[in-house]
C-alpha cells in the first residue's frame, strides 16, 4: 500500500509539472515540423514508389524515442533524488517507508508518466508522418508486436533506475562527474546500429543482447533484422527484468546510506561496499 501511494504521488507530481506538459507538446510539434520540411525537400526529387519501412527501421525509431524520453525523465529522476538527498526532510519520510519503497515508487511513478508521454509522441508522429509518406506497419509480425512493448517498457524502467542510482551517488547537482556519465551507457548500441543490423547473429551482438544496459536497443534491432530464436528473446527479457530489479535495489541502498554522508561524494571503494550490501 505504501509503495502504491508513492507511485501515485510521483506519477501525479510528474504529469502536473510544467516540464511534462511542455515536452508533451514541444516534441510532437518539432517532429511535425521536421516531417513537413523533409517531405517538402523530397517532393522536389523524382522518386519511385516506396514500400513500408522494414522492421529494423521501426525498431531504430522506437529505440531513439525510447532513449529520448528516458533521458528526459531520467534526468528528472536524477535531479529529484539529488534534491531529496539535500533535503533533510526525507529522513523523516524514511521513518515511515523504506528506502527501497521510496526509490521503487519514484522510478515506477516517473516511468509510467514517461511511458505515457512517449506513447503520445509515437502516436502523434505516426499519424502526422502518414499524411506525408506511405508509412505502414505491415512489416511487423506477431513477434515484433509482442516483444517491442516489453523491451520498450523494461528498457525505460532500467534507464530511469540507472539515472536514479547516479543521482544517489551525486552529492549535489553541480558535482556531476562519473555519476552523470553512467546514464550514457545504455545509449552506446545506437552508435553501432549499422553493424548490428548487418550482423545480427554476430557473437558479440548476441552477447550484448543479454547485458541489461544494452538489451533493449540491441534486441529490438536484432528482432527487426533477423529471426531471433525464442529462447534468446525469453532469456534477454528475463535478464532485462532482473537488471531493473537489481538496479532499483542498488539505487535504494546507495540512497539510504548516502543520506548519512555530508559534504562529500562517495569513493569507488565505498560504492562497492554499498553495492555488495544491497544484494
């Protein structure tokens, strides 16, 4: 019941904020302008009939939207955690709820709000783009419709958890440092999109699909580019869900212990001790 109340409070606080409303309108508006400009430029060039985009293109678009939305809401989670660490009022809150419940409620609440936001982006972008180009989702099969939402939602929660853990490490917003750079890790596979699409069964690509920070983007691209065995899809989803759980737990432990530290950021050795204590 406490966890549900925290999730509800974080969700309502997020959707009622000015930043949420602005980004919910601004991103679709920018996407619409970009589509219109691109279509006007292409209309001057003679082109033959084009078919629906392949599944990996849809996967890439979803991955980009996923990371765009997760970055925005992840930063909100990071700043929220840092501010709560600086506010000693949170110590009174932790007397009635555990740090794990508080951190999980923040991540899930912000995650639900963020997923609603990016869903609006996807729907608006699709219908706007459909007015200017022959866009179709016919290239997507049952496996895509079943796996893409799972990778998308779990990936979103994982990235939010990573940012929350980074915020728990930082002593203030200005300190930044390694804690802020950790959130970049899930974005690395996007840099190797061409290699993943051209070599979806490469050993390194297959291994990366089971490493939680890389799982969402790598597996969405793999599923879109080739027929991935069912056991690999199932194992990647399990590893991703486990990654979300463990990251939430570690973030909660770091947050709880970090409240007792004043005026300095924890060392790598101290973080390792806290992480082992969170298991």
